């Protein structure tokens, strides 16, 4: 891997990609992981509300994930016992987090750090792979990876942290790395070995399977991935292309098998598939027809590019030179016949792969006609195109610092150059953390006092009951299950973003729980100025009494929270 001060991409480039752990566990690899870990922990300490610097993560999606994860760790089965609509891998991660820290999001924060660290390591590996004309200094790592982490964590799409898109970042980066191996081998068969072949197809399928069981709308990238591989197999027979597609599909099945075993053992395969696929695909409303959805998706993507302009511009910085090389006018030399241009062909293969993965993911994320802020985060890995493009310019810029002409030797020049890189990296690290602390939209929530939230006051009342139980009526999880240290005892423990007219089962069942007094407490969230009992079901007012109320800000809107207790208790 090189000396203690440099991580070299060998000029012969015969070992890159020789195995799935190449460069990950060597001495240079440990330094790589250490730096990325420190960078991830520092930025996420401010960027995600799962961090211990915040009282809690008050995002309703994060609380729903954690509630199901805590239930899963206690033997409850997602979809069958707890109705929620993300993939089972999301809940498994939160079950693991709850085993680490059950009463706070600290375990989620630690897993987020691991996820972002893996993402950065893979992004660095991609940059190394494409740096084939000269050795790439390990000391250049901060100058290239700090912007990658900073752009992701500080993007508008990062929101409050702990989104399904965030968990998919290392999976997407792994897909780009494996695709890069194949593209590099197509340009020069002696460059890469190992994972660029059939093993890489199987591993890519496994990564795609993990995305499938995290959030299936993110599979657009992987559809583009396998299509770019098949289109790149020029001269291959139909049988060879079929074998490649089959290996990819086999990888997806490898990632699916544990879930088939898990849900099969709990007799919940039908509920798993019904809720995760049928309910999501059938009942979420869309105002657009099948034929207009591609145009809607492109329009929404363009709008979100504007909301996440730094990420988009970083991607364009790298895409433009590839486009020029692929379609720019070739210089004609008089008297010389122009033959095939390997560089132009290679650029076109790269451009085709990027646009296929990007295009299908745009359809997957925005084809439904919705544009939640966090949807765009899945496009963050595409900034590596820009990082690869500016790599040589960054190194050249750092190399321009003046060097004393007295006692110049090869070793002293290398020592001075590495000192420059480290000084620039330290300055950039401090700048990135400082800017995140000053301007990240989540940072203002650090001032909230622990124990002073509506959920904490309500939790004190609930815990005083001998046998406490709770229902989060009419809305997504407010975080009261976590504050009260409870696991739901009913299947429809929260509402979903589905209109009652489209799927009445959820609210019908919640009102049945209330009519039967299945739970001791019911929490309701309404508009701040809601008058009296407006919007509340009669069955709640008949069977429960109001015991506490409070107002609290959520996402810059103040809401009213009411806690009801079953009549005859307390």
C-alpha cells in the first residue's frame, strides 16, 4: 500500500480490485478507516439529531423506525405485529441500535457513523481506482473526502438524520465502485482483476438486495447498473449476458434469503409482502398518469437539484469533462486517417453508465409524484464524478506552495509536500466542522433542554400507571413510545401518510382499540389553534379523559399535543 506517508496506486495498476478487501485492512487501509471514522463522527455529531448532543431525534420517521426496531428486539415481528412500511433491513438496524442503547438514539448515531465511514472509504477507493496516471498520495485524502462528507451531511436532503436514503449511501457507493472496476477493465484489461468479473456481479446483486429490503424505490440505480453492464458486454453472446444477469439476480436472492427464513419462521411472509409491496404500491395516492410520471419525475428532480445546489454542481463539475471527451470535436491531422479513439469510447461508456443509473433512480425516487426533502440524498454518491475530475487540480494546487531552495532532496521534497497536504487537511477539517456547527439547520436544536419536551412530561404521567400502554392516534410516531420506554401492544400503533379514503383500515383499527379500551393512554397531535375537541373521534371523548396538554414546535410549526387516559383509571 505504500510508505507510512503515501498510499500509492501502482503505476502498473495490476493489483487494484484484486479482492473485495483490497486496501481495506493493510496498514494504509487502517489509516484510511481511522480518518474517515473521525470525520464521520465529527460531522454527524452536529448533522444528525440522533447524536448525543441533541435531547433526541424528534423526526417522526426516525421514531417509527426505532419503535419497530425496539419491538423487533423484543420478539415482535414487523408488519404482522407492528404495521410500518419501510424495508425490514431498516428495522433490523434499529433493533441492533436498541440492543446497544434502548432508551436513546445513541446506538443509531453510532451505526450512522459506521455507515458514513464505510461510504467515505468506498468513495476514496473509487478515486484511487480512476487515478491511473500518477501515484495518489494518501495525504491528499482529507482534501478530497472532507468535501464529500461535508456536502452529504450539510445538504438540504440530509434533514434530521436516520433516513432510509442515508443507510443506502454505502450500498450505492459500493455499486459505483464495482461498476468502476468493470469500466476500468474494459479500458485496460491489465488494470483490474478479481471483483471486476463474475464475483463482482454476485456482490453487486447482494448490495442491490440490501437496498431492496431497505426501500425498494431506490432500486432504480441498480436497474441502470445492470443495464450498463449488459450494454458494455459488446461481442458477448446472449448466453454470457444471461449468465451475468443471472449472477446479479442470484446476489439479490442471497440478500433475500435471510428474510424469507425470518418471516417464514414467524409465519408472517404474507403480511411482510402485503404491507411492504402491495400497500405501498396500491394505496399511496398519485395525481399523475403512468405516461406523465417520467416528466413529473424530471421536473421534481430539477427542483430538488436547486434545493441541493452544491451537491448538483459538484456532480456537474465531473460530468462536463466526460461529456466533452465523449462528444467533443476531434482534432484532425492533415494526412493522417482517423481511426478508433479508445479514450472517446471509454468516455462514452462512462457517460452511458452514469446516465442510466441516474435516470432510472430519478424515476424511482420521483416517479410517484412526491418530493420529500430526504429523497435527494440518494444522489449524493454521484459527486464522486466531480471529485475524480478535480483530483489532479487539487494535488497540483497544493504542490504550488513555495519550497525553500536550500537543501532540496527527493526525501525532503516529499516530506515538505506531505506536510503541506496535512496542514491543508487539518485546516479543511476544522473549517468543515466549524461551518457545520454554525450553519447546519439542526444545530439550533442543541439548545433544547432534556426533560423539558411535551413527550417527557407526558411520559412521567404514563409511567405512573401500574400497567402503562399507549396508542399514537392519527399521526406518525411522535416519540412518546421511546420517552415512556414502551413498546406498542397493538399492530396499528401509529397512522401512515395514506388518506383514510384510500386505506381506512389503519384509523378504523385505531378507533376500535379506543372503543375497546385496549390501551391506557392515547396521544393526539393537532393544529396549534384547534378549538375544543374539533377533529377528535367521539369514541375517544366517550371512553377517555384529557389529563395533559401542551404546545411544541416541530419542523418550524407549533402543534398542540393532548394526552388522554382511559376513563376509570388514574
